[in-house]
């Protein structure tokens, strides 16, 4: 009876105040998002956008194709995709054109995270904000996978990610689906490869996420505005250097 009452109170609270998980995202969005920007890979979990702020949704597929790719997701929960593009390259988005870029639970799906981060900062205007959240592997189905070393990310960036693609699929199926037989792992990986299934190519805990961002901070020119552990994820807000800071770093170089 007491448990029933607790459940009713929880549900009422959610109805009146919103989902607690999204309350923090909504508060961060209110503080940092201004103007107009894009969210890449929002799928069924778009960040709550404050009033007066405009967002376009980018994905690699149209909404009907996403529904085929993710048959368990109810259609009503998926955002309408405004721009079909590869979020790692954003070739249809002009340089310095966005006030913000949101990438939640997307960077781990990229094959070249260092290149993808470069893309996000390319399309941000000086002073624009990258709103990035990532799952911490310790709390997900990736728990048994080894952390992706920074050297691997640099190799994927410099030599192209194709060389490590199959190994990522095999590691993913073994961990996420608990397969142990090498032939079964190969078959399942083949299946995902054929369908170009979007997996977690690379995985991190909080420390290596910070390590990756520090490793590219000077290359892309940004400051940390916020780092927040939030349940199974870590949320980062990074601000691209303004014209003044960019001028200063050019002089220093
Ligand atoms: C795990 S979902 C993230 C959903 C949501 N942002 C969240 O926080 O739960 C990953 C999304 O990224 C999209 N995606 C994966 N690779 C992509 C790429 N190269 N370009 C654009 N979108 C991509 C997928 O189609 C999917 O919508």
C-alpha cells in the first residue's frame, strides 16, 4: 500500500513538474541556449528548447527511415528531421552559422570523434555553445568493454576509421549481447555491418571524456562552461572562443 502511494506521488510529481531527468537538461538549456542552432541525432529525446530559441533537427536518416531502424520507438516520440546529413561532417551546414550545436548521446556513435568535434566547432559562430552529453560506459551495456584509448581516436582521425570498423562491431556485440562464440560474434557483427547499424563505436568513462576534450581544446579553441555528472551520463557545455580570444591565440602562435 505504501509502495502504491509512493508510485502515485512520483507520477503526480512527474505530471506537475516534468520528468526529473529532463528537468536538469531544461535548466541547462535555459541558461546556455540562445538564438538558433541544431541538434544532431535527437531521435526521441530532444533537449527541451527554451521559448524564443529555434532549433533544426539533423539526422543521417529521415523520420520514416529512423522508425524502420529503431522499430521499438513509438512514431509520436520522434522529432521531425529538418536536415538529413552526416552529423560527423555536416556538409550542408555553413561555417560559423550556428549559435549552438546539441549532440546528446551522439559522439559515441561517431567513427571519428576528433573529426566530429572539429565539425561541431566549425559550424559554431565565435562565442557559440556546444551542448554535449555522453553515456559513461560504467553504467551502460558497455561496462565490460575496455575504454577507448586516446591514441586510437587520433589514429582513427589521422588514418580514417575504416580500419577499426569491424573490430568495433565485434566488441559491441560481444558486450551488448553477451555473445562469446567467435563465429556467432562474427555473424552478428556482419549483420550489423550490412545494416550500417549505429552502434557505440567508442566508449569512455568520465575521466577519458575530459581527457579527449582537453586534448582538442587548443586545436578547436573553446572553454569549459559546465561539466556535470548526471546519472549514467556526463553533460558538458563548451563555448567556442570569441573573436577576441581567437585573435589572441593567433598572436601567441
Ligand atoms: C542513441 S541516439 C541518441 C538519441 C538522443 N539524442 C538521446 O540523447 O537519447 C543516436 C542518434 O544519432 C543518429 N546518428 C547516428 N550516426 C549519425 C550520423 N553519422 N549522422 C547523423 N546522425 C547520426 C541516429 O540516427 C540516432 O538518431
